[in-house]
């Protein structure tokens, strides 16, 4: 299974937070699954670190992702176009990009956020 992690899932997993569900943690740790993190999530975590809302410095974030063999998912023109055209009332541009990436890249999205349930995205939590 291909898993795309939402920003909070990345952060909670890498910091060992109990807020990450047992199901999500098991899916992420299952070596049979391919785990991806979007450039969108990296941006959000680094932005929140800079604003002192979370504490995961960029060098530690990158090292942890490499150590855990997580694949980076860049944002492409195709992702951006699809996100803009999604028939979804949700206006958050970052969520729209994650939904578009999950759909176009055939990934299940690991997210606590039920807003994705209004899309065709397979959400795991």
C-alpha cells in the first residue's frame, strides 16, 4: 500500500506522540507499505517550527525521514491543476494539494482530519 502522510501524522510519528493512532503507526511501520511525505507537509512543519508552534528543526526532520526510508513527494503542475479543479467545497490550499496528490499518486492518506472524507481519498487513521 502507498501511504501519503498528512503533516500532523508526520510530526506525531517522528516525535513519538501518543496522538498518532495505533492503526496509523502500524501502517507507517509496516515495511510492506511505501510511505510518502509531500513537500506540502515539509513546508508546513518547517513553517510551524519557525513560528515555535512545533519543535522539529529542518535538519532533524530531513534526517528522520531519510533514516526511515520515507519517500519525498514533490508538488507537480499536475497536482496543482488537479487540486484547483477538485469538486470539493474545502478551501484550504494545502489540504486540496494533499488530496490531489493522494488521488493522482494512488495513495491512501494517513490523516486524523475527517474533512478528507468528503473526497474520493481513502483516509486511514
